[in-house]
C-alpha cells in the first residue's frame, strides 16, 4: 500500500481552495457594487490589475444573470 500520507499538506491545499472561493466571491460582490454605482469597467479593471476588457469578460456575464 505504501507509506502513510501526512494529511497536513492536503488540509493546507483545501484551506487555500476555500480562501480562494471566498476571495472570488468578495471580488465579484465588489464588482457588482461598483457597477451599480456607475464605476466604469476601465477603473474596475485597473483595481483588479487587468484590462477593461478582461474585467468585463470575467465579471460582466455575472451581472447579466
């Protein structure tokens, strides 16, 4: 069967995945709020560190739903 596996690294990976999901939700919520306030995609993209087009592509669709 092989040597036992230390679960600590796997728990760390799982914690990171949960943190990433929470961060993505917080970012998405912030983008929706910013758009509701009339903040342009170019400014949102700058805050995200991406182009206007990249921000719109990633978050624009979620605003349509």
